[in-house]
C-alpha cells in the first residue's frame, strides 16, 4: 500500500469529514471508496465504448429479429 499527500480545499475536506463521520468510516476509507468508484465508472465506460466500436449493426438486428412481438405491459407503452 502506498501513501499519498493530497491538498484539498477546506470546504471539500469539511464535507468529506462530515460524510465519513455520518457513514461511520474513516476519511481514508471514504476517499479510497470514492476514488475506487470513479475508477470503476471510467473503466466501465471505456469497456462499453470499446465493445461498441466492435459491434456489427447487422448482427444486432438479427438478434432483435428473434425477439417475440408482444404488446407492451401496461405502463411500458410509448
């Protein structure tokens, strides 16, 4: 594990301290979780974008053609 010195505006530090206290976790754990969530969001976005670049519209249309035609459930109508 490594250490990181981080400069934060006082207002951001205050919010982090308050939220961490409300959640019953340390500031370190709160920041670690927040950064982990951001990393997950960015890597997921990149993964989906990469998959989309490899997609073939014709293959997608063929899959959709196999979906049975049914009336939408109440509340799902357009």
